[in-house]
């Protein structure tokens, strides 16, 4: 720093072998790793984990335990991961939603499990083929729903041909069952609703993965999604009904809901007849399906992105130059005081360091406020463990991982001279 040369970089340290998967077990393993690497917990200024309760738990999670030791180690969950969990919450919010995605997966499984059946599908579908449901990346399910949403009649024709020509009794029965599902007005209305929902989530997810995305932009996208679901709860059913009726007209299916048999039971003397459920099938579908999904979406979005509001209250005035200019003296003082108190712990404060960095013109070397361009799996770990080596000790795994991940640094090292030096010392 004395030479006015500062550079912020990210490095891989090591994989940790963990047996205790509870929050306390992870936390102890983390502290042990930091101590072994001679890293001070008080120097941590940020935390980022997945959305597992053992990591992000507000009472016993790793992030909360670390915050108790170091209040300046602010925790921020992955926005895309949180959005993914929101969609998962919606898909499991009611029985009809679970059943809907079950039918979508069954359609794919029936055709994909046989090359002959897949050929039958291709003979009827010329644009979008059916896709399998992803168990982890929920927003990608729009591809699975889209293929059926815009090709319902063609897929039904393919299933009818399978029912006529298939010799396997189980496949024949499955094809007939799926035809009945596709001809159900409830399913057709559900596929219109879910396509609208997944389309909105997919657009937000893509924007959240933009490299230029920042905290204020993320909040704007989430608030836009909340506004969509609040509006869809009010007007979505009527709009979806009109679209679904167009689908059933093409398929020559009656746009009616199944009527449940009224169960008669003996009433007690103090019961009111007005307490009986006298809703029509349409109203029952709207209240028990659409409203449940949208209510879950609104509640989940507000709960999972609650910490963004805290970050916005701390850094918001620094992210928008126009907003900063509009602040009066008292408002600016309050924002600066909040920032100062957040990064103060005991007799230590980071604000003095920030002033030093600004005065020393080091700000260009600091990390920009952005996000990764896409969600990635742990491809290096998968490559090392399953392809290059089926079994490996923890020490060798970490060493090989460093060589693989930090290949830019490895390229600056003269490996041949190191090997010769090692050999001469141990000869």
C-alpha cells in the first residue's frame, strides 16, 4: 500500500471435509479452517452461502454465529438462489400444483424412455420438444411448460397414437392417463397460469445474473416481481380463463371444472348454515389454487429478500449519485452515521480505512458492485473427484484443486525448476 499499488482479488483456499451438517458443526469447521490458515475472524467483512437453514438460519445458522463474533461480517444470500427457492415454495404450496408438475414430468418420461416413442412425438411436434423438469434450477422449468403450453393439441395427438399402437400395456395405460390429463380444463388453465408465472420469474432471474446488477437494481427487480404477483392475484384468473378457453376450443374439450360430490352430514344445533362451502368450482379453483400460489410467492419474496432492505439502508446513498445529491445535510449525516456504526466494532472502525483508501487513490482497485453472469455448479470438484480420480485424500484433493482453479498463478511458476530443486534436496 505504501507504493500506491492495491489490487483486490479472489482466491480458492481449500475444500473442507465436514461430518456434522448442523449449523454449529459447520461453524466450528469454519473457525478451525480460518485459524489453520492464519486468518483473523475480525477481518471478515462479508458472508455468502447457499440458502440452507444450517447456513443462513437467523438463530443458529453459520452466518448468525459469525455475526455474533464479528458484527461487521455482513451476510448476503444469492439473489438468484433465493428466487429459485421462492419458485420451489410456490410449486409445493398446494396439491394441485404438485400434481401439475407431476403430469409434465410424466409426459417427458413416457416419450424419452423409448426411441420409438420419441419418434412418434417428433412426427407430431415440429417446434419445441418436451423437456425434463430440473430439480434444482426451478426457473428453467419454463422450457418444460412452454413445450406443452403452445403444443397441447399436438402432444395429445402423439399420446393418442401411442395409445393405439403401443404394445406395452403399461405404456398404453400411461398414454391414456396423460390424454385424460391434457383434456382436463383444470390442467389447461393451470398450464396457462404457470407459463405466465415462470415467464416472469425467468425474466427476473436473467436480469439478476447480469454483471452490472447491483443492490438497488436487485431491489427494483424484486419489487417488480412483487407487483406482478399482486396484480396477477387480482386479474390473472380472468385473463387465464380466456386463454384456456381458446385452447379447449382448438382441442374440442368442454371448458368445465369437475364438480365435487356434496357430502351430507348431520349438523349440530349451534352450527350456522352460512358456514357451508357454497363456492362454485371456478371460485374454488381460484381461491384454492391461484390465490394460494400467488400468496406464497408474495410472502416468500418478502421473507427471502428482507436482508436486501438492510443493505440498501447502509449502502443505498452511495449507489446512486442522483439520490446522493438530493439528500439534505441532516439526511446525509444520518446515512453516514448508519454506515459508520455498521462498520464499527468496539474501538475499531473501518471508516478511517475508507478515508485512507480514498485519499490514497486506491478506489480503482476495489471490487465493483456486480454479480456473476450465470449460476455455475462446482464443476472443478466434480471433475477432480469423478473423472480424474475416483478416490483421493483431502490433502491431495486440495492441492490438485488449487493447481486447477488457480491456473493463472500456476502459469507464472517455473514448475521444472521447482521439480529439479525438490529432487536435488531429496536425492
